């Protein structure tokens, strides 16, 4: 094998490794406090229709631990994590936990899916405008699912791009309640 071919192969292997590492980090990326106070204030001042069409203000849940999940009916990882959110809302809701789903979707599709899975927390419908809000909260890749966890004082305790694993969710919630 010639030395130029060996160099090319080495560069290709390093590049593929860097790409894989970057993809893994992006998928598993989580941080604490990535959102600015202005972005959190915009979230708390948000008013959107729920799946039934009734306008809901996010600030009505001020003082609770909020798990705000940006999702869509067409997003397979979003659908995968929602049963765990339903379980956690049922288990910890009376202790001060409130999940809020912000759907990057159409109202009729959200309404149908909410009924299908028996969602026990509000699904607010924002359409594509939700992506800009999620970006301001730390979703630089503007991918789904994206979750922001706020403590009772409204500070960002955690952000998660990709599926929020059950163990991580339970650990976060228990620490904040």
C-alpha cells in the first residue's frame, strides 16, 4: 500500500471517528442552564391552544417543576418517550410536577394522537414557530424531541436533545421536588 493511500485512509478514519463522536454528543447533549433568562421568560409568557383548542398560558403552572417537551406526532423518538412522561405525570403530578408538551405539528393530528395515547398532561399546539422558541432555550440543532426542565423558581435545571431516558427523568424530578 502506498504512503499516500495510507495517509488518505488515516484521514478518512479520523474524520469518520470525529463525525461519529459529534453525532453522539449532539444526540446525547444535555446541559444545565443553557437558556437565557429572556428565553425562559418568553416560555413562561407563552399562550397556545391545547389539543381541544382552548388557549393555555404556561405561567399558570408557575411554582411547579415543569418538564416542557417539544415534540411532533411524526417524530418517532418523541412518541417513544411519551409513555414515560405519562407515567411520571401520574406518579409525581400531585407532588408538584407538571409536564407540558409543545407540539410542532397541526392541531388535528395532535388532537387525534392525544386521544389515542391517553395523554394526561397538556399538549399545546405551536406549529413550526415552536422551533424558534426551542432554539432560544438551547436547541441549537432545532431537532426533536427537545426537553427543558425548570425548577420551582423557573430556572432551567436541565435541557435534553433527544430522548430523555427514564432513569435520568426520575432522577431529575426527584431532586427538584
